[in-house]
């Protein structure tokens, strides 16, 4: 893990939201609201990155060619 990845910053959230998250993580493997929020944010960012890189027309054509070769498409 690089030096930059080990640094932390503070993000403020409304107290009612903090309390809801505290209740939500009870009985889970999350040890703090911060660890849960970090997990959720990583998931959201990861999904956005995946959506940002859709198949190109070239990728689509290669998949279609492969499916034709395997007999799945005419």
C-alpha cells in the first residue's frame, strides 16, 4: 500500500445519518461508521469506473465473431 493510500481525511456527515449507519452496521463485520462509509464509497466509485468503460464497437464485433465461430450466432 502506497503512502498516499494510507493517509486519511475527515468528512462530515449529519448526526442523524451517522446514527442510522451505526445502527445498520451492528452485528456486521464493520468496526466503525468510517470503515462502512469507506466500503460503500469504494463500491460506488468502482461501479462508476466500470460504467465509464463500455464495450467499443470493435469489442462487440470481436464477441459476435467468436459467438459465430462457436455456433451461437448465424
